[in-house]
C-alpha cells in the first residue's frame, strides 16, 4: 500500500510503500491500516494509542475497539475526530517499508 498524506510523519512519509499483515492482535504503538469508520472501503494508516480493555482519551472504556491517532496531529483525521474504531475494521499492521530504497526498513 502507498502512504498518502503527512499524518504519520516521521514514521511514514507520503510516497512510502509499506507491507501490512493481518495481526493476531494489536498493541498500543502499532501502526495499523484501518477501514475509515465514516467512509466504507477507504483505508487509513494510523498509530494505535489504546486497545480494548483500556480507557480512551475521551474517557470511555474501549470494548472491541481501538483508539487511533496520526503522529502529526495537525494533519490527521483520526479518533480525535470520529472516536474509537471497531477492532474488526483493522485490516493490517504495518511491518515493512519497502519503497523508496533509502527508506526500506522494518516498522
């Protein structure tokens, strides 16, 4: 998948190509691909901040949900706008940036 937009800088830059795998579970700090809760079929890349069983920044306990945020808040549309995301919307966990060559690395 190609990263578009600056919301995950500096971890992921616009134009990076990354590989994501279906995770057995997600943890705080993971960078994940999530189906946008307000735009079915549209995927976004964000960092997991809180997981099910924890309390989200909005004060509510998460149940089968994750709280996701971009690393660059000024340019990110994330849980701060649309709230927690159902865990079944997590499509993958980013594991590797494979393009461009100077940015190849494990995530």
